[in-house]
C-alpha cells in the first residue's frame, strides 16, 4: 500500500514555516502499514495544486493533502478538488451546520464568508475536526482514497487520529509493517557498513542508516505477512547486527543515550555526580532530562575556572600547573573528586577544548579527556572530536555518558 | 527565478526524520531572490530519484537536492546523476584528495570504500564542505544549475552559505529581498498580536509570527526595489515593533537568548555563576555555548539533592526544612550563595518541579522560582510553566537567562 502527501501553502515553500505535517503523517501512515512514497510541497497556485493532485490520485492508493482549506483568497484547495473531479462545488448543509456550531461553541462570530468553507465537490464527505473549525474532506478519486486536511499541525493530528485512521483500518486492515530503531555511539557509519555489509542482503528487512551528530542510527523495517513474522524478522536482524556491533549499540528501541544511562542508574541503584569543564553542564542537563533521576543524581558541578576545579572537586593546584587544565591527570582528579565529595558510586568528568579558540598544536580544538571514577578505580579516555563548539560539547557529553553506560552494563 | 528542492532519503518519507533542509534552503534561496516553487521528497529508490531529478532540471533554473551522497548501499544519488546526465561516473582525483585530507586531519582511518565517495559524473564539480567530509556536487543539466548536497542540515547550511550562495549571486545577481528576525521572550503570541495589530497594514513588509517553545519569533520580509530600500523598510518596521514590545524583544538579528546574555556579560565584563536545581544544568550549558564565556563564567553547580544545596551554595538546612526546596527563600539563598562562593558579580538560581511527578496542589508541576543575585540585592520570580519535563526545563532556563539580560541591559 503506497501513499503520497501533498503539502499546500506558500509558507512552506518560502521556508517561513517548517513543515511538520509530512513527518507526522508519514509516521502515522507507516504505523498503519501504508508506506509514503512521495511528499510534494506546492504553493498556493491553482494549476500547480491541480497538476500535483491529479497526478498522485492516479498513482497512489492513498493521498493525504494538507492546507488551503481556509477562508482567504489564497485558499484554493476546494477549487482544485472541483477541477480534478470534474464535479461542481455545492454547498454542503451538514458541513455548514457543523462549522456554524463550532463558531457558536467557541463564542466567536462566524465570518461573513463562512459559506465558502462549506463548499465541497459533489460526492465529497466532511471529516470532523476535533481540534478546529474547518472539517477535513474525503473522497474517492482516480484510484485513490483522498483526504484533505487543514494545515494546522494540531488539527492534522487530531483529524488523522480520529476518523481517518479508523477508515484506513476498515479499508486496508491493520498491516504488519513494523520498524525497529538501533542506536549506536562511538563507531562510524563506514565502520558499521563494513561490519554488517554481508548481513544486509539476507536480513529480510530494509535497513536505513542515519548518521546523527553523536552517533549512527539504524532503522530496520519489516514488511512481512503477519505481525508475528514482521517481529520475528526484526528480532533476527537486530540480533545479527548487535552480534556484529556489540556494545556500540546502546539501544534497540530508539531510546536516547541519556535515557539508557538514566535507566541503568535507576535499575542498579547506582548514584552519580558530575564535574564538567568543556561540556559546560551538558552531561548533567542530559541526565536531568530523565524523570526520577533525583534518586541517583546527587549533584553536578561545572568547574569552568581553575579556581572552581580546586574548590568544587579538590583538584590540586600544582596538578593543573604541571599538566594543564586539559589533561588526563586533571580529568582523573575531577572525576575522583566529584565522586568522593558527593559520596556517590560514580563520578564523571570532562575537560577539553571546545573552541573555537584556545587550541594549540599540542592540544588542538576538539581534544577532550573524559574520566569515570568508580569503586574499582578511574578510567580516562582521550578523544579528538570534530565539529564546532556546540558539536564538540555534544560529542564529548555522549562519549562521557557512554563510559558510564559500559560500566553500568558490566554491573547488571 | 524559480527553484525546486529534491529531498532524498527514506528517513524523510518514513517520518523518522523531520526535514529541516527544505525550510533552510527555501529561506536562503528566497533571500537570494530565488523562489522555491516545488519541494519533493523521494525515497532511496534509483528510479524515483532519476524521475524526479530529470523532471525538475527541465522545468526550473535552479535545483538543489540533498541526501544520498554517503557511502552506504542506500546512497544512490551519485548513480542517479549518472543516469540523468548520461555521463559515466569517473573517479575525481581532487575530490578523493579532499576527502582523504579531511579524514587525515581528524586523525581517522579512511574507510575502504572511500573511492565511492569521489565518483562523480564527468563534468560535475565538487563543492567544498566546510562542515563535513563529503563534498557537495554542482553541474549544469537541462536548463538548471543543479546542486547536490549531503543530507546533514549542518553541512547543507555550511555548503550553501559558502560556494553555492556565491555562485548564485554571480550568476543571477543579488536580489533586494531581505528578512529580519525579531525574537521575544515572556509575552504570548496573542498579546503581541494585540499590541502590534494596527502597525501591520502600514509596515510595508510581510510579517510572519512563529510561536516557539520559549518565546515567539517574528520574521519580517521586505521585497523592495533596492537593497537600501529593503533595509530601510525593515529598520522602520523593526523599530515600530520594538517600540510597542520594548524589552520583550531580546534580539532583532535572530540571535538566541543565551547568545545575547553571553554578549552582554562579555561586553560589560560582568562575571557570573549559576546554582540550578530544576533546570539541571541547562542554564550553564546554554551559557557555555557562547565562545569566550570562560572570561565571565566562573562555575555552575547543579545542587540536585538537599545536601548538595547545603554543601555547594551554603543553603541553610532549616531554610529547606521550613520552606521546602522549591521556595522563594531557597531560590534566593542559592543565588546569593553561588554569587558569594564564586566571588562573582551575578548569581543565577533555579528551583522548581519539572515533573512528571513530585507536584502537589500547593506546589504543582511547572512551579519554578528563579533568582538573580547582584550587587544591589536579589530578585526572585515565580512562574507556573506549562509543558512536559523537558519543556519546563527549557522555559525555566529561558526565564532565568532573561532576568540576567534585563539586569545587564540596565547596566549598559
């Protein structure tokens, strides 16, 4: 089952408004087993709307269009529906009543041109809009079941989740397309590709590889005969990939890295404190995104100045003098100091050069030392990370969280 | 001058990834006087990529495509370029050298399949990628100037802002379409609308209002005869809006709030420390996004546990017992303690209930106390913020930074 989306509106083409409807509709349709194969955005020009709609209703089983249903002069979608169906626009009395009722309920005066909102091609059905005034429209045209929804994302979501989804299930059944998201850290896309290349042709699932700022995400899609066979195909493929990539896969359910670390901390009852320099609080910010983390997280410090490193986590002044603030020794001292002062199980520390200035030949921008202090000692990792300041912070924070993750996995 | 965008990648069609490249490219092209008339997203299928690209290069003067240039099996854009031009893919030695050099500089091993990244159709030029490894490609095909960029938004932005924009200006001249972005905090979209409604018809510029998580962004667009008249129209409109909204406008150049606060700290030589509870390090993380901030930021603490509040910023235990950790009194004590211990000019503190649990009738989820300690005393603000945990953190951090901004503005 294939679908196309047609996003109508100058505000999208001009870049003034980010189109979030496509992503929402593609996700929801995918969950319903309907694969979106084409997304087109067109402006508020009648010929272009007509050209695109007439094309996709001939080629796809399902078409969802959004936008251009409002009352203003540049809302042309109704008229375009008339053109592609060859049907007259007629006043739909139930739709008019529905719209009038919505205005009444919200205590608003109906606009003068309210009747324009109730003009629909003959044979077109109105679809209730639980989140707004103007209903959606549905019709059979070409080989497609065509839905037209208002452009407001909240309304698109509400209309789709209601009648549209119910109709699609009735028409096409509930489909066994399922996806699974594997997330990795600390391994490049090309290394992943090398490690799993031979698996791909035989996995029976489709694999998409998405390089993101702090790691590579792999999305597996199974389109099998039944729910059970789809899940089995995904289980097999995910297992085979994890077999090759090992601990570089931190989630097989699409969770964020900090969510995984938070879950492991909570599950093992491990307490933690952080001492950050180059990451500037990002590690503790990410940990505190996790609900309930206050049970495990005692404190974090951002010891930006050398004095703060001395006062907050007890780094010895002469250690900084001898090795520099960005050094293995200072990272270790920060992690141990954070752990001891807070009286917790784990101390995480970061120190490095986030840039854009402050680098040297010996200690370039992107150089970071990350440390993890635990009952058995203290590990330090050195990386030279690429990117601008913000990206170096994010990558360093991810690597630091990953050290905690690997340690916690060995506990559980 | 009309352009089309072709966004290539299953991750967009499946809804797994929100397409932000279209909006970015449409905005930048619009600023260059080139109107995007069509945006199409297609999946990683060779025939579909070829069909769409061959269509748009016949119909538009400029085509920008993104995605599918990576090293994996589903990166098909190079091959598609070969199909639409009828040219052989050949190894481009300068491109190979460029990619190898990028890997060398980052100290990474080049992947085995690196040569695949340097295969381009004859007659195709490589466009340097300041933000990544794989260069963009440019070629003349059909009636179009076609650019193909990697799909990573950061890289799209960097490549476009560099060579692509320069080439477009050389080819088509610079157009007098200009935009200006005003950013606000602490005022609702409807209040803004009420305050400026009468200005809009007479401003001579188009206004778009974009509600975002921590404030409302206003985008002004002037399409005047000359650069000077466009800038004059924007100056007039921005001035009139700022006249109505006053300090609620924190930027007229699109800067982030933390960037504005960082700039004011650096410009006034004001030093600062933070003590955060509910925002969990987000305030100090945002401040440390600003290059050079180490001159002003001494330290930050995330005093999550009560013990940490006592130890790190000297909150009296009985103050917590009497008023609770989420209280005006504790916020004030945290801000003053952060300021005094670090020996800095300003102390910022946050304490509140980010949720999802921990709320009560008296102290609901979303309740936050924000404090700013300075030489003249300590201000405390109380807000009840809407949203989930992540949004409450972001909104609280923005309001806290805004207190510092207002104080710094009175200094400068």
